[in-house]
């Protein structure tokens, strides 16, 4: 979309890597999200973009954690411009890190 998020925070919880991206919407998208049609359009377009890069994102998580990604879940808030991504892994990464 031509710009990145303002902040990114990642947490590991059991067998999940949770990524929160803040400030991802453009001013035009905020304006567009004032209507239900615009809001749904933003969610669909942004969802399609993330889904197109899903394999690449999963590869980055696997490379960094050593665990395979078995599922991926995401949603975007058009109210506060935040996206949450959850990568579900093959095993409990948090437990491995704590050992």
C-alpha cells in the first residue's frame, strides 16, 4: 500500500506468535471507513493483500522460530488502524524459550 505500520509488537504465547501492527491505515482509508461499504471494502482489500503474502509471512515466522506455521488468523480494526496477526505453530514455543 506504499507505507508501513507506525509500530509493531510481537508476543509469544504458548504455541502462538501474536503480531500487533498499529497505524496501518492511511488518512483516506480512515475517511472511507466512515461508511459500512467503505469499511468492508478496506477489510476486503487489506485482507487480500495479507493473504497474498501469507506464505512469505509464514516463512519468516518459521525461519525466526524454527517452528512450522500450521494456521494463520488476522483481522484489522478500521476504528483504530490496528491489525492483529496470529500464527499458530506446531509446538509450544514459549515453553521451549523458557527452558
